[in-house]
């Protein structure tokens, strides 16, 4: 493709197909990447009047500077840089450019991101808030407990099928990011809540065509949206008087953190979360300061020696 025919729309479309079909990006991740590249397109076309094969490192730096002035968060800036680097790497590999102008781009230095987690008492309060005799209450409690009990992403929850659940062996089959399949154990407590929801609420409600196998349904019998799950979680948190910033993903964080704190091996947690890299899972190794202090005081050889000396001297 020559420079005269190299357009932003064509490049973005080709990049999107590459990420979707060759890299197996999920729809949500792909859309985030495309939105980032479209910011670049808008700036390049309207301000710089340049094409994907002609834009320079200095021009990319200028846009990054403009983004920082717009008070876009450091994390969003970092994600934008990641998207832009992936885009130009694709153009280079596809021989649409002979260099990568984004190689030297540097974003803001990000500190360790520690996601909010809930104590088990918080989760029990929210669960109790939803646990009433109404169909919505039973469904919403089941949603909350599946999020926490299985560590699912919200998209995995809304797409969960009845045929994915094996009640005999107590596990569920999850199709995660990049169409990767994994098995997640199902606790008896969670399994019983799902059975109760299916036998009472779901069996008595409407079931729309093509949604016969979807586990969680809305009042019209169709599948639930991500937004609806966000709203349910937010309302339950407010009713339970929990002041933390909570989303469906908070339960996934809590699932991983509680497993780790109770002695689960990090690689098993990685498998259950569906992380392709152990590095992603390692963020959950954050422990409360007092827990870390107790481990060091109780387990470090020098401190153990101090205890022994104290006993000898007493």
C-alpha cells in the first residue's frame, strides 16, 4: 500500500481485524484499543494533517502532552501509550511503515495499583441485603455469590450458560479472554444458591428465545447487561452501608486476595482467574501491613533467635 492511499480508517480497520482474529482480543479490550487509536486519528487528521505512515515520534509526544493537560488520569495515559505502541508495531510488521515512532514513548510512572477488596463481613452484609423472598433478591444474591465464589469477570458472569455448569463434579467451564477455556471449582454453598435460583426464580419467569441456556436473566427473559450488574452491585453496597468504591470486579479481587491470605498457591489462583501471565496475578500478593509484620516477626531467623535468647536469660 503506498503512502498516498494509506488512510487512518483503513489502518485502524486492519489493526482491529488483526487484534481480533490473530491475537484473539476480547470485544471489550479491542474496543478500548480502538478508542485510543481514534484519539490519535482525530488529532492527526484535524491538527497535524498527517497520515499513519508519516506521523513522527515528536508529534506523538505532543498529543501525549495534550492528553496530560486535559487531566486524563495517569492510568488512562499509560493505556493510551500501550494501544499506540501496539498499533505502530502492527504497521511495522505489516510493512506499512519502516519504523515505529512509538518505541520511545514513555508514560507517567505508575505506582503499584492495589485494587479495593472487601472483607468477608462486607460480602456477607451485601449478600444478606439481597437475600429476601423476592425473585430479584434471590437472583441478585446469586449473582453476588457467583462473582465472589468463582472470581469471574462481569462479562464471564453475564455469558455464563447452564450447560457450562457441572453440578455432579461441582465446577463451571469459563470461556475467558482470548477464547481461553478454564475450569473453576464450585463450592457447595454457591452451587446450592444457583440451584435454588434456577428452580424457583428462573423456572417461573420468562425466557426469551436464544436465551434458554443463559443462566442469569433479566425481567424480560433476556440476558443481563454488564451495566445492569454494575447497578445491582452499587445498590447492594449502598443498602449495606459499605462506603468503598465497589464494582463487580471488586469481588474478583476479593476472591483472589482471600484465597491467597488463606494459603492458596499463587499459580492455582492464576489458573482460576484465567491470567495468561503470573505477573498479572502477583498484584494480589499485597498483604495488610500488620499481617506482613507478623510473618516477619514470627518467621525470620534473627527474630526467632531473639526469642530463644530471651528464654535463656529469663
